[in-house]
């Protein structure tokens, strides 16, 4: 069953065509990889799906509803979470506080009501805290929950970014380079964690240059090059596709 439909997306920045007529679907509970050389348009497509950019042409359907044109917050509330390629943590807040910040858009009681301690606000506060504890356990960050985000090593900061995204209870999670900069053992742990995230019923679209991670995780891979979709298919098909090897994989050992 299709969850996200990307239909004929074109995005132009000034004179530069960042994406040209890109189309593909993502089914529920799939892990789909989006790969391609630097500047291929991968992050731009993430920005369009999550509402930070608007396409010049084409549309995005999520759960059968058109979402391009909607506000970023609205799209997040509909069930799309993401981590950015660049760090976006609140560095001077604790890990626990960072995860709590991920809930904000999801709960009805306004922050000022929480300050007044109305019964409804107190109840939501308790639910949020319990969920944050559960997410930190799931992401294996509990022992560090009182640490400042700034004190975490790079690999753990990426794990925390995912924990924050999970707080909004997404149906679709967009991961922009989750293992880039990680050492091999952190990468292995993250690959397993992403599998467990899918095990929770969350669909995953992942941009990543680490081909070991992409090939072992993804059910299907879409390859972009210079803003154009080159090919899509299973990891085995992508690995042996001459056009992909020429444009991107080169002589990488996978
Ligand atoms: N806000 C912007 N304004 C102008 N040009 C942009 C903007 N965002 C992206 N671009 C350009 O669009 C093209 C695609 O960039 P994008 O960041 O989507 O690539 P990418 O595939 O994510 O690359 P990387 O693997 O290096 O992260 C690039 O040429 C980039 O310079
Ligand atoms: Mg990018």
C-alpha cells in the first residue's frame, strides 16, 4: 500500500535545475534509499517533502492527500518526521529536554497553559515525559539523558536527532545521512536501530553515502544524478547497473 507519492517534481533555484521531473512511490513499512553524487538533489527532495521548499512543478501525496503547499508544521503533524543533514540540536539543553522539544507540535495544550498547571496540561506533561523516557530507552540514550547535547560525541548526536524525530510519532521518517561521520561500530548499531524503527511500523526514506549501510538496509533504492532519477530497484539491481556505477558507485567496493 502506497504511503508517499512523488509525482513529477521539478525544483529550480535561480537558473539551476536541482530536480527535474522526479517521480517514485514509497510503500508502507518499506525502507527506501535515495542515493546519488553530491548535488544530485537528495536533500532538496527532502526539503520539498517536508514543506521547507515548494516544487516548481509536480505534487507530493501523503496518505492520498496532496501535501505540497502545506506549512512545515502541518506536514509534520500529518506524520512526517525528519533529521537534517546538518546538526539541529539544542546544544545547551539536556538530551531529555531535546526529546521533549520534539513533542511540542503534537500536543494540544499550549505552553502557557502548562505554566498554569491546568489538569489537562499536567496530564499531557506526564504523558510526554513518559514517552520521552520510552524513546530514550529505545534509542539507548537513557544513561545520558541529563547530559547536555553539546557534550555528546557526533555519533550520539545523530542518534539523538532521530530520538527527537520519533517524539512526533511519525508514520514516515526522512533520514538525511544518519551514519555519515560515524565509525564502523556506530554504523552497525545505527543500521540495526533503523531496522527496529521500521519494526515499529514506521516507513523510512534514507539518504546516505555509506553504501554498506544503504545496501544492507534498503528494500529498494532510487538513484538521483544531477536532479534526474537515473533508476530505481533492489540493492542487487542497483549495484550492477552500469549507469549507476558510472555516475556514482565507480569502483567503490560494496
Ligand atoms: N536553497 C538553495 N538555494 C540555491 N541552490 C540550492 C539550494 N539548496 C540546494 N541548492 C542546489 O541544488 C543542488 C542540489 O543540492 P542538494 O543539497 O539537494 O544535493 P544533495 O544531493 O543533498 O547533495 P549532498 O550529497 O552533497 O548532500 C545543488 O547544486 C545545490 O547547490
Ligand atoms: Mg544533501
